[in-house]
């Protein structure tokens, strides 16, 4: 609930401790990280040894498992800022389950830096079902989109809604994830002719992004890409 975050903010002001290591002495207000954790986060940036089209980490033979498995089907391209491990994973979990809005600021700079914003007209966060959002207190994708938007010079459009409550994707294999999200989304505003960049916290199989893209393209969006805070080192068939 959002009231929990409000109470936490009163008891523990922004940057009272580092989001990565909980050090109460060296966290900086701009991203709530200490210098050591910020350095660790930068080491997880997806820059070398990644696919030119989706930024997934290539295997030892230079192949992209994500693209080979159809991960970008229906999507123009994909971007991800960090490997889903270490401090980057810690920040995603804090944002997703601990009502920690500040974690979005720590991730958003890398997300904006890895994306050619001029190719898009708007950021569209992947929505949660209203019941799950009520339990969590916020939609982590929307928090990331709002944190990245001013850095990218793009508006945030809540153009999608989740019309069917689905199982948690982490509980399913690749095929199960694809079936789980079929028919789960609907477009709630005019997106005709727009170049849309979906925003999410983690991208693995791409099932959620592909289903979102499908309904947006049916509503005459020009094209759809996906930007996530993190992506796994190997596509193990998990999202």
C-alpha cells in the first residue's frame, strides 16, 4: 500500500541508507546508492557482447538465444540497461516488492542512456492487474517509466490495461508464460500512428511484451519496442 511508503519516507528520509548495501553513511540523494554499489551497478551495464537488436547477452558462439527463440516477434527492437544480477537485481526486487520508489531513479539513468529516444513518441508501462497493483501498492513498470521519461524527453502514456488477472510469470515455463498472457491486455486510448516504447522491469522470454505489442499494433500503433531495466545473462525461458 502507498501509505506504507509514506510512513517509511517519514521514518527513513531519502538516501538515509544505500539501497544496495544499506550503508547509512555514504548513500547519495541522487540515486540512493553509495559509491561502491554505484560502481557495481555500472559493471552490470549491457554494453559489450550483446545482441545488436535486443541487447541480450550473446552465448559463447556469438548467438542470441532471445532472438533465436522469437523473443522480439512483433516488436521493432529491444533495449535493456543491466544484467539481472547483483545490485541490479536487488534494485528491481526493492522496486517490485518493497515499495521503494527510489530504486526506479537508480535504474532509470541507465535505461535512458541505452535507448535512442528519438525513435519513439511515448513510453507505455506494462500494466498490472488492478488487484495485484493494490496488493503491491504501485506498478513498478510505471515507476520506471516516470523516472526515465524526463531523461528521455518522452511522455508517459497509460495506454494499456490488464483486463484479465494472470498467474505470476515466474511460476511458469516459456510455453506457459505465452499462454498465460494471451488476451490479458487491452488498449485504453488512441495510439494510432504512435511509435511506442514499452517499459518493464525485467525481460526474459518476451511473452508479456509481445502480447502488449500485438494489441497496440492492432490498435494501429506504428511500431512497438521494449525497454527494460534488466535482462538475464542467458534466456532461460522465464518471462
